[in-house]
């Protein structure tokens, strides 16, 4: 999961600081999410999925399909 959120951020050509602003958290907290030092709250997972237009299941590694079911 952690490598996926990093890859999504990098694919969007965003820094940790930029994505942290989108998520309304600090860069340090977001960095801890990417490293797996902090569990990612459900609310943040949903925000990440919506922002990157992928499913939460994709972020969690439950599927390799990026598409959402919208």
C-alpha cells in the first residue's frame, strides 16, 4: 500500500508537501504514511483514492485495477 501511494504521487508529479496540502496534513505526517510509519486513516485513504481517481482497493493492494466503480 505504501509504495502505491508514493507511486501515485510521483505519477502525478507532486511533492510530499503538495499532496499533504491536498490531504490537509503536514508533509511530515504524509511522509510517515508513505514509509508505513503511521497507519493511514480511512478518511485519508478515501481522499487519496478520490484525488488520484483510483479505488481504495487499488491503494490497499486488493486489486491491480486502477479504475473506480463510479
